[in-house]
C-alpha cells in the first residue's frame, strides 16, 4: 500500500527538478529518527535527459509539537556547512519552511543507507571488539566540529554568536525558561542545580565553536568495523563553548548503564581523544560546570517531552516513554554529578 | 510521574485503534505498536507503585517542612496535587536554607531529594 504522503511529496520535488519528468515517490515509510521531527525514508525516481534515475532520500518533517522547538533552517545550515568535511553528514537537498506542500515545514536529504544507529544493537555484544575504534572515531569527529571555524563555515549568518564569556549564560537562560514554561510538576533537584550553576559560572569559552547540541551514542551511523558514516540530529546546533558538546556526551544518562562515556570507553579516554582532535584544552572546573549544565538541559528536554504529550500537541508514544524513562534517571544523574549520590 | 497513566493508556488505546485500520503502512504500524507495548509495560509499574510513592513522599516532605500532610483524599489525583504543593514548598525551603547558610537544613533537604529518586526509580532505570 502506498503512503498518502507520496503523491504530495512527488509533486513538491517535481517543482524543484524543473528538468525532470516522471517524478515519482515510492516506499515512503516512517523510521525512528529522533522525536523532534518526523523522519521518513523513500525512493525517488525520475527521468532526466532521457535517462531513468533513482535515489534513496530522507524526509524530515516538523511534527505538530515537539519535545524541543528548533528552527529547521539552522539544522539544515549546520548539515550543509559540514558536508564534504571530516565530519560525515548526509547531503541536504531542499528546505521548505511553508506549510503548503506537506502540512508542516520539512527538509529532504540523501539517505546514508546500510548502517546502524541504535545503542541497543551496539551494546548487544556483536560490536564489543570495535567499541574502542568507534570511541576514537566518535570523539575525533566531535573534536573536528569543535575545531571548525563558524565564520568560515558561514554559520554566523544563521546562528547567534555570543561573546566568549556569555556562552554559559545564554544556554542556561534558555533551558531555565524551558522549565518555567513546560514543567508539569515541581523539579526541586533541577532547580537546585540551576541555582548552583548561576552561582558558580564557568570561565569564558576558549573559542567560539559550532556546538552540535545532541552529539551522543545513538545519533550517528556506525558500521561493523567501528567507523562512523553520518552524524545526525543537528536540530539543537548553535554556536557556543566547545566544552558544552564534549560534556553532553558525558551525561551519565548516555552511559546506558555501562559506566563508560557514551557506553564506549572510560571518560578520561574520551576526553584525551577529543583534546587531540580539537587542539583544545579541557579545564576540569569548566567541564564540570558544563556536565552539570547538560544534565539540566537533558531534564529540560524530558520536561518538554512530557508537556508536549500532556497538552496533546504531539501524542507520539516516544514522548511519554522518554518522560517516564528519563525524568527520574536524569535527576539521579544531576545528583551524581553534584556529588550527592 | 508525568504524563499520568490514564492519559497515556487512553492514547495507547487510540493508537491501537488507528493501527487496526488497513491504511497504515506496515513499517509505521510496527514502530508504533512496538513502542506502545514498551510503554504499556512501564505503565503497569508506574500504576502499581504510584500511591505508595506519593503517600511516603508526601509524609516525608511534610515532616521535613513541619507542614500538615493532607490525606483526606487518597485518590491519585489528590495525592499528586498535594505532592506538587509540598515539593513547591520544599524548593522555597531549599532556597531559604542556601541563603541563610544553614548547612544542616540543606543536608536534610538533599537527603530527602535523594530518597525521592530512590522511591521513583523504575526497573528500566540505568542510574
């Protein structure tokens, strides 16, 4: 059975390929690809200059409400900025910010097919021998993101560029606002952490970097040799302190119960790889601040996930599951980072 | 625990009805039903433990604050409302203790917050 979106999608793509004929979409199916956008894969076929052509593509469409509200223009720009670089990302093709074509804004990208992303599969035993190799690739790529020049990438044209001593405040203000707007019940642990973060600000960022914002195990495509073929889910990308990105992946939530950074290697090994790749330093006091901040940010995401489900803007079961699974676990991560557990 | 179980169960029932129809692509049906099944498994645990956790937590926080714990209504909705009231007061008490430099009071509040996460732990929790 064909998906009801297929003819609408084909009609849209036909407008973007003026030299093509017989544009058709088939095999459209929704896949798990993060809860902030609806992700579909499909096969595009068309004829051009008398030749039949085909390509496997990805559609990322905004849901009615999300656990994080982000600008798809920024996500699209971040992917485009790194395409063809040492940071593997899919090629972005078309961005559509109006609702007319598919009911909500969306973008279309190439599908990087044949690889895996799920942590459950990665930690099932079959990949144990390549986990150190994967860790090396993971934090080397993150180091490359940190080392990149946002101005040279053109990203300062679409992303705000805070002063080096203002990066922390901008992010903390943003996520505290999420709590103010979205929390469905009081959050005494996260609120205590926020007060501590405001009272003990970190030193200024050593440079202004691109921050992926959700660089963790589960958001990249890996193979059986431990290589990484695509870094995904750039919807929280922004400019800021490079230690923010390093610390997000060290959030105890992303250890998946294995007691290792990202479930892969000891934390000191991950930091050493990142330092080598980025050429940057890691001030332990600053890293601790960003680690606690990222636990608060994580809680802000789960609070927003619960809110989106409660309000009915998005009743995707993944939102309720994320809230039930992670709200208390994230509180315990905050306690752990604060030395209370 | 938010969102609350009745809301989630109602939505899962609606999801099951939608996916019983012939117009849902197979891949989407498989994804939706797998996640719904996982959620229903957690719902059973959340539902079974909710009253126990709320009563214990409300009593503990009320004792810490020297506040009267209202147990005149033991429905989950009433227990949750009382829990939200008490935890809001706990945040205010925590701020006051920090500003007064009252370390003993701070430690007592942290002890209750740690205990609250032990009460709320689910079997699927990794921390």
